[in-house]
C-alpha cells in the first residue's frame, strides 16, 4: 500500500534540499519526488551529482508533530537508485571456496558442525570399542560421516576418474582387473582405489573400479599384418620365345589364311 505524503511535508522541498546540501554541498541535483513513509513522515529524493555515485540519490526524511506546521529533519542518507552501480552481494568465504583454491601455506579450518565428519567413536558399531575409544580418546578426533562418504563418492564417480570419462569408455578393460589398481580400505574399498602406474594419466589418484585407461596391466598390442614379400624379378636374363616373327619358321605359311590368327 502506497502512503500519500503529508501535504505540509510534501511542500517542504526547500527545507529538504537545504538539509541535503549540508551533507554534500554542490552535489545535490534535481528533486525526484517525495514518498510517504508514515503518518506525518515523508522522504524527499534528490539526484546525486557526485561522479563517484552515478545513479544514487539523496533521501531526506522529514516529519512534524501532530497539529504542528513546523517541519523538522529526521534523517539524510545517500541511497542507490535503479541505475546505481553496486558492489556484489557479500558471500562468506566458505561458500566462495572452490577445489584447487588452497595454496602452499594456506589453512582451511573445518567447522565444528561439519556434516561430513562425526566423532571417531561413532564410526564403530561395536559398543565396547565405542566405549573404550570414548573414554581414552584414542585415534582421530573425527572421521568421515555417512554424508561425507556419499559426497565423496558422488564427486569422484561423476568426475574424470569415473566410468563415464572419455578415456575410460575407450579403455580395453576396467581398473578392477588391472594389476596397478590398489583398493582403498574401509567402506569405499569395493568402489574405489588408487592408481599406481606411473605411465597412466591417473597415477596417484583415486579411480573407480569401473574406470580405465590404455595403460591397463593386461593390455596387449595386436601384431599387424606381415609386410608382403616383394616379387622376385630377374633383370639379367631374357627368354626369347620363337623367332623374330613370333613363331617357328615353317609351322604355318604366312600366306595361308585358313587360320585367322596365323597358326594351326
């Protein structure tokens, strides 16, 4: 619901301009209008002439007491307009961080309530083991939670070390049958392992069991077809068949036309 500005306040344009000029002498532009905020409260808007604040506007809020005609200044602020240039919305560092951003010497603190981690004593289903670990504080303080494992599995499986990578689709066999495949321990053993082939593109990386590449340990090179032997040509001997005319003399007379090809 749009409020109608109080008439006395709406007419006090000069008072509002004077208040804005006190804040920014010479930088107050044309009057852009007045908005009603509440009963006997309204805000005058003036364009800003400051070159560093193009599209911004001075907002001068005026008010008056009941049955009073004197207008007083309540607030003077510089506000962005529709065409104002604004800084991007602030995003916490934890949401801006991307894989690969962590450099040498950087520290990445993990939140105490990170859903990817749980206290280590909760990772065991054995009550006795849980009790001892809790009492003595043995082992790591936190380990991967179920949600943490699921996040890792989905990220690895759909990435470049998963079964849908182009190199895996063209591979002769999967990593599960490769001698250089080192399975992980624990809950991820059946799905992932490390590559230990120094010539493979994924050496030292986590790969899925159905990933693959051309450096598979059992890959064989199919021998090509043998090169055909060149024909043997005797360049030093010429065999003459018949005489100069192509047949032995006296076999058929040259004038005999009984045979169309000149021989019997």
